[in-house]
C-alpha cells in the first residue's frame, strides 16, 4: 500500500500552501480549467500576460528600458510589439546577464539556477518561486492526462544529483522518497549485469510511472528485453524528457514496459513547454510561454509547419525576463487541432538541438537525424557520437554491437562519409562514450 501518496496530496501540499503560500495546486487547477477554452480565449490570456511582462521590462529591466518607446504599441497589440525586440542568444545573454535582472524584484526572492551545459557553457539565470510553481503546474497538468497526480509514485532513471558523502546521500534519498514519492536509478552507471537487482527494486516499489532520459530508458529497455525480464505490473506511462526522443527508442521502451511513452518537452531555462497527450499531440503550455519559430539565417518568424530555431518568451518570469530567447532547439509549430479535445496549440515536430546540424565543405546543411537513420537501418552500431570540428574535419566514435562483423561497421562508416563528402572523419572504436555532466547523451 502506498501511504506516501495520500501524505503528499492531503497533508504535505496543504501544509506548504498554509505555511509558504505555495501555489502549485492553485496554478494546476487554473491551467486545467483553461485547457479546453476556445483558441481565441487562450490567445487573450496569453496577450494579457505578455502585455504585463513587456511593460515591466521596458519600465524596469535595464536590458530593455531603451525600448520604452514601444509602450503605446505594447498596450495596443503586445503580440505585434514583441516582434520589435531583438532575438536573444545564450551567448549574448551571458555577456550582460545582470542587465536582465529586474531591480523591483527583491533579491531575497531570487532562485539561482543553471542549464546542464550539455551543448556549451552552462547558462546561469534567476527565477522566483512564482515562476517555478508555474513550471511545476504545467508538468502536473501534462501528467494528469495520463492519470498521474503530484503524489504518484515514480522511478527516475536519471543522472546522479551530486557527489555526496554517505550521510548527505542518505538524507537526499529520504527526501526524494518521502517528499516526492520517488526513487532514483543512476543513468550514469546502468550495468546489464545488475538488471535482476533493478527489476527487483522496481517491482517492489511498483511505481505508477517511470521517468528519465530517452537514451537511459532505451539502454535499460534493451537490457531488459535481451535478458528476458518482464515487470509484474504495467505502469501508467513511461515519461521521456531532456533529450530528443527517437522513434526507435519509443518502440523499444514501449515493448519493454508494455505501456505508452509520453514525451515531455521543456528546459531548465524555459520550463515545461509542451506535453504529449494520449492521442499523440504535443500540446504547448501557451499560458506560460510564447513560442516562436525563427529562420536561422534571417532571424525572422517562419510559417507554421516550417522548421526553425525555437525562441521562447517566459510569460511568468518577471525576476529575470528573457524575451525571444533562443533555447538552442529546432522545432515547428502546427495549425492543427488535436482530436483529444484539448484546445492548447500543438508543436508539429521537435527536430532536436540547433547544433545537431552539420555542414558539408560545399555549405550544404545535413540534419543529425540522417546519421541516426543510417545506424538504425544497418543495426550494427550500439551507440555512436559524431562531432564536427569544422566543415572539413569531424570525429566519429563508435560502440559496435557485440560480435558485429568488421565489414558491417565499415559500411556504417562509409554511410556517414557519404553524408559529409570532402570531410575528413577520424574514426575511433570505443567501449564507452561518456554522457555530459548533466547525465544526457549527445
């Protein structure tokens, strides 16, 4: 019997609301009440939040006070006015990060955070509690579509939090279990030989859902299937987050766990941006964020259905606003409505990281997915990583599947070279490809 779930939902959350004015459940109820409103009504909600944010920016935030001349336009049409603000890259933000702090927000209320740094130098930024609580509410709204609530028991296949001493580690695990109703299996050290112990641990805990990086979930699922293990229960869902979820990963994970894989899309520096519903639609948290898709050359918005760079305006973060902030991802918006009945707008596709684009010596762009298609079709490579240092030079690391014929590996290498003609590709066969400090695999 799970006694922690009612403790969290009936005692802990009410106590947090009473003592600390916690607004997660209030925000969750608000977001759930809005998820079937007309698109026009949702647009008005977003416009009002954007207007309030832009006025605060031009009146108080040093990075944006020079745009005070836009006040009349902001009052009249904030969705048009925001197009007059510059696109903000992570590099530009890092150069003048303190100028984005809102001096009217008390320093004592600021919450420091940073990105995982899986693609470049980590970005340091601030939020306040209201922003964090809206992020959490958006996650729980998405999970609610799958019958999962804030107290639901879970197993996370995740990166280690920190290098902790024994006492601190014990304290951390107790907090995770009793305050969040979850246990963590380290994504840093998934060992096939330990699969019986992992299965025993998960079976005893019997979580309502599994949560983790798709690369870690996929590796876990492959080992589970190869060794013929099967969980004695079916989770409500397996939730994939923090990395691009590929189709072959989804297939393997669903086969292993006998339930649907749910794609969660978000970022530390942007919150929960979209969640997959049971009909497969990636619904945008449009009350929390304004999403624009930008042409990488012109930096102008593109039509829905066209892939480009994703620019985010967090509508709740008044502590450190970043308008039209380039997240580093490529995606496309959709004009379609989902058959599930939710009226929240949709992401048509998520193409992965901006720097997953490669360039030939002749200037032709090649998407990183092309390499995955070769790997998938040949079935000879367990894991690989290709890094392009410049148009005429790249490094390729390969972990071949056990007992794979050397000629099959050469066929994979030849396929990669065909995609980048004229590029010198230095190949190394390895036993392991390290994950990033955040626990993600690139």
